[in-house]
């Protein structure tokens, strides 16, 4: 079990089982807090063959260098990070993707997770990823016709891929909630937990500016559904979604501690406080990722002082 120290106490995590143990009665002095965020997401590439209408991923062609990611992963591991999440675009379009997951899994103690639309899964890729990916986040916005309209792919074929995902690693489902998918929420939840998902991640739709993009009635329906169901099944949301839904969900993060919980490196190699942030610190000139994390925090606290 790996341990990190932070604002919440002493936190232990087992990447194989996903078990978390938090000793929150222990006060840890800020000088002792682990420098890396608990989790770092990487947009490996901006490429994706789907064209979801609400996609906020950058369309500028870009992808990260294999050697950079491996080096950053090792630095993050040494600085107390628990896991890296590979996304995009579509991470399975990244050349040597399976090799990257294997190397990070074997050369660090980080949990390797990925977010994918799932349609590139095959028996061969599943074999290569098994044992090297700890958790897969599969995107499924709506079921049946809603899914097919929004994602432009057959829903039965998605379900076949879901079976492959399930045989590869523990998995959860990401669900973008918007005016079109809200109707499908109960059926989708029943389906994903019936298929063995460990988590259902609700992502209220936002625009490229990070602002909520749904009718007020849709948000109210979402809040009602969450409030009726969060005690029955493992729901989660993004930090942004948590603020909007205003319900006791997993993965919520207090804004002042957000950079200790999550940060993001985009496909151009820029470290940002989140995937929505416009600016960040470029890591491509050989800047240490841990130094860039500290610089980001220092800039943020200066901005808060002046606000
Ligand atoms: S699958 Fe993901 S990255 Fe690709 S278009 Fe859809 S939302 Fe964007």
C-alpha cells in the first residue's frame, strides 16, 4: 500500500484493489504534505475518430512524447502521486499505448487508469493491457438511440466492447449529463452496475469555457436523481460537477486544495490546474514536473491574495 500525506491526513492506497484508507484524525503539517497531486491526468493525444457534439477536447493536432510521460510518471511517483490517468482525445490512438501502460505499471507504483470511448478495444489489446491498467473509465452518454445519436456508433457494438473492458480491468462508466441524456440516467445506471461497473461518474455537460451547459430543469432532475440514489450505488462526479449538483458525492475537492488532488497535462505538454484551464506551464523544455506543480500553486495563492 502506498502512502501520502496531505490536508486530509495520512492516506493509504492499494492500486491493485483500489482500496483507500484515510487516517483523517492525524494532522499533517503543510510542510510535510506530498508535493504531487493525488492524481494526474494526461491527454496523450488530441486525436479522436468520434465527433461528440459536446466534446471540449482541443482539436489542435498534438501528442506527447513517450519518454517525457515515463519520466514525469516516475517523478510524480516519487513525489507521492497515487495514479495517472491517460485520456485524450482517444488514448488508444496513441502509438505504443499498451507499451506505455506496461512501462508505467512496471517502473512505478502508480495506478494506471485510462478514459476511453472503448470502440478500439480488441482481444489483442485487452491481453496487452491486462495487468498493466488498474482501472478503465468507459464513456457512455445515454443508452440505445441516444448513445447512437450522440456518439455516432452502434450501441450493441459498444456493449460488446464493454464486455472486453470488463475482462481487462476494474472499470467505471463516465456519463455526460445533458438535456438529451438525462432521460436515460436511470436505465444507464441499472445497465452499468448490472454489467459490473465499480463506479458511475456523472459529468454535467459544460462548454469549452467550463460553464454548465444544460437547462435549469435538467440540472434539477439530476440533483433529484442523485439525492435519491447516491446511498444505493457508487456515484462520483468531477470537482466542477460536485459544486453544481450540491450533493454528497465522491471525488469532490475543496477549491483551495484542488491542486493537491488533481492536475492535468495537455497533449502539448502543458501542466494545468484542470483540463478546462486555458493557461499553464509548459514542461517541454525539460522543466521538472514537480517544480512546475509548485510554481502553479504559488501563482494560484498569489492570485487568491490579490482577488
Ligand atoms: S470520444 Fe471523447 S474525445 Fe472523442 S469526440 Fe467524443 S468526447 Fe471528444
